[in-house]
C-alpha cells in the first residue's frame, strides 16, 4: 500500500496538486482560528505516557540523562494531555496542528505518523465544537476548490449542515439493537444481553468478544457505512464505556458528552465535553490499562501531572480532527498517504 518512491519526479508531479491544496486548507483553518481568538500552541511530542486507551498503541523510545541513565518515554498519540495542562495553566482557547504517532495503524485511512488538529474551548458546551467542524468542512472545500467531498464511491456535500444522531438511535435504526438496555447507570454493561441482540441482528460475535468488542463490531459493520452520505453526520452521545475522557451527560448517566464527525463514511473528528474529575479519570485509565494488559500483555504508565492538572482545569470542550483525512476528502484522494508531503516508508 505504501509507495516508497513517492519522491520520483513524475510521482511527485501527480501528487503535488493535492499537497498544495493541503497547504491552502491549513492556511484557511489557521486564519479561522486567529479570527476566533484561538492561541496556536506547539506541544512537545515526547511524553511520559502515549495515552491510556485500551487499543491505542504508542511508539516507545528512551530519554538518556546527563548521567547516562535512561528513562522510558513515548511519542504522543495526541497532544491532548499537554493541552489540558495548558488549560489548567490558564489558557482558554487553544489549538494545535501536531504530528502524532500511532503504532499498528497503516491502511488507506491510517498512517503511523499523521497530523492532528486539536482545539479546546474553556467554559463552552461541547456542541459548539460541532459548529466548528461544519465551518472547517466548508473552509476545506473552498480552499481545495471542491463542490463535494469524495472517498471511493461515497460523496458528501461539505456545504450542507451536518445531520446529528445519537449512538443509541443509530444502533436502533441501522441494526435493530437497543443499546442502552445493556448499560446500567453506573456504567456496568450486559455483555450477554448485547451478544444476543447482535446475533439476532445478523452479526456473528467472535469467541471471547467483550461488550466493547461487540459494540465496535456493530458500529463498524452496520452503522458507519450509513454515516456521512450526502451530508456530514455527527454521531453523538457515546456510551460511557466508550468515552474514557468525556464527562457523563447530565440527563442520562449511561451516555457521555462525546461525538464523532463522519463524512463519506469516514470518521474525521472526535469531540468531548471534557472530564475534569481526576479521581474518575484515574479509575477509567486504570481499568483501560488493566484491559490492555489482558489483551496485549503490556500497559502504559499514567501521566500523574495530567491527573494533578485536572484538579484545577476548568470545564472545557475539546476535539481532535484528522487533518490528513480532511484533506483526503476535499481532494478526492485515495488515501491519507496521498496527501502527505513525505509519507513514512513501510519497513515490511
């Protein structure tokens, strides 16, 4: 899948129009951020923890001190932890275009190193981020000179208002599954109850599937193919077990203030009403790392400075957008690699 000789002049010539469109899109978004009083920040890529979600795989390295002793460090999978510390420090509207690194990820939609646009708003509801996303879709289309977004045979109008649907409603509509019936107010999940519904819907569970595995299987097989067709889709109110970094919804403790933005069936952004309860965040991180240890035989350390910063971090909303995916859709490119100036070679 990786074209290791993208640097050949004739191949670069074919790629160059999309790369120049990438630059125009980035300039347009930076202009919007400036007009809306965001401060652009530049977090360091090295971190004590790459993140603490079960299925997120980091790149490990080692920092050597002046005394010659080494300490395990990681390339960040998101600038989130550093940016939340900046919110605790007193910043109120911040954004970053950050290179981030994720292992075990290389497909048309995934790359081991990619660019993430992340931004935060202190004291503002997470639904405002949905409006931001709609603006960025239009800005990207205008900068690329595109009337539509396209990925393979799916098209989407970037100028149309996104539709909004809850995860529970999407599961009911596209898979006939009552998802919330399998979640208790305290976050406990009924794996067998969901498995029975999944089987009746025509999806075959695998041996050993957890509730989370079943959720992901239905989301990928039955729900996502319907999202972002014709217009963008905001998939809102994720179940609490699938929203480790989001606060619970005020009207239903089974769901959280988390949404994902889809266009052309492609997930391009992940937004939150941020969890600021440090004790709850620690519990969620520990549970996820225990599950990671069970599945992969390893766990990542917790960032204790982040947990301390959450104690003084104000209420905020935050979101991460896959910038390469946005450019890919705006230029109708076949993959994220096609819109990267210098893709990572595939050692395999």
